[in-house]
């Protein structure tokens, strides 16, 4: 006989969290598929008067689907086609005007493809926005981009594992709120690339399947940031170092290449976290490992590292805590990682 147990009445319901996610996501492999996906995305969003943000090449890419770009005053949607800076500027502009954004990335060099964050101006500051309302990814275009842009994207993606380890440190040590779902998404995104590290080598060309894997990971990273309400799941000490390079206007490398160099040092802050596969991936894809590979002198790299705490003063990190509390250890890690 089944015994019935009286249960206390549920006095209040805890609502499930609802994050703002893109209404449409399409990965396409031809110009014809791209045009069709753009038209379907606009129909899904119920908009008809796009303003196109992008250069001549980007406008030419979407011309089959969008023969006309409406002026800002009449537009009901912004379509951004181009690299990371184009997407970030359009993301901020659309947010300020209360318009939905359709993002069409032509490079996969960082995780801003569908994040709620825009990095503007000198790249050392970021601001909250909304994620794109729709994302259409032309894989065939991204696959033809320069190799360093794909390496940059892989480095930015792999760094999620460091960022989550640092986030957990901040939660355990300083009581910073930690979001398990966002962390899970960020780690899973990184593992798409890190778990396949043995397949890469510096002299092997990336194919369209590699690009699709990378894009999937970057999209998941954007969703992780949307859930967290900040860049925290995908931005740790390696990003603080990159932003410090930007703030001091050092070198001329891409964001992802700077993150790769920051990761080389940041991994060593967490010797028990099992982050060595991140370094293995970076080596296998030929990512830069030391500041001098980015044209940054050793003395400038040391100066940047010690200003990393100024980039986001409110963010607690093992990097900034170690700089303040154990400078000898930071010096030893710097010598081991960068040879400085």
C-alpha cells in the first residue's frame, strides 16, 4: 500500500529566471542561405525598415537581401555586418535608440557575437547593452578571414575556463555572487575547443567545421554572459591583463591575441585547477604566448600587469589579490610565463 504523505502548502512561488536571448540564430554556408536567413530573421522580429551598419564589404554581403538601408530616424532595426568593433558600436547604438539588432559577424575573433556587452573606444572599458535580437553567422565568410582572427576567437573562448575558476575564487574568498548556470554554459563553450585541441596544429589550416565549432562556443559564451548579467563567466584575470594593455596603448594586437598572452600567465595562478589544457590549445593553434610577441617590451608588460587592478576596481580577482599581497609570487609567475 502506498502511504500518502501530507505536504505543506507552497506559500509562494519562486519564478524561473528569464534571460533575454536572441529570437533567431542561423549558421549559413553560402550567400544565398545568408540572404534567406536575413529575410526570415526580419520577419521573425516583425521589422521592415533596416539601417545597415558596416563598411562597403559588409553592405555588399547583405545587398541581395537588403537592397535599401533606411536613415536612422526611420529605421526600426539595426543590422550590423562586420567585425567585432562594428558589432559593438552598433550594439551600443541600437540599445541607446531602443531598436533591435541583427548581428552578422564576418569574423569570430571574440565572444561578443551575441553578448549583452559592448566594448568601445580604446577597448579598456565595456558597457552593458542588450544581446542581439537575431544572429546570422556566415560561416563561409568567417572561414576566409585571416588566420589570426580565428586564433583570437579560440583564445578568447578557451579563456572561459580561467574566468570561471577566478569567479569561483571570488565567490569563495570575497562572497561574490556566483551563477552556476552561467558558469556551466561558459565552461561547456570552452570545452568545445579545448576538448579538440589535439586536432589543431600551427601549420594546419582551419576548415569550416572548425569555424562552426568556434562560433557555437562563442554563442554559448554570449548566452552565459546574458544569464550572469555581466561578462564575469568569460572574463577573468587574462582579460584584466588584456584591458591593461589597451589602457596603456601597448602593442597593436587583437583582443584575442592579448587574451592569449594574459592566459599564459593567468593559468599559473591556479595550479590545482587543471587548466593546462588551455595552454596546450593555445600552443597548438600558434597563439602568442608572451608580450614581446605582440610588440610589447618587457618593462611595459610589467607596468601593465601592475595596473590591471585599475581596469575594473570593483571586480575581485586572484590576480589583483596576489599583486597586492604577494608581489614576489607574481614576479616569479611572470618570469615563468613570459620570461620577463
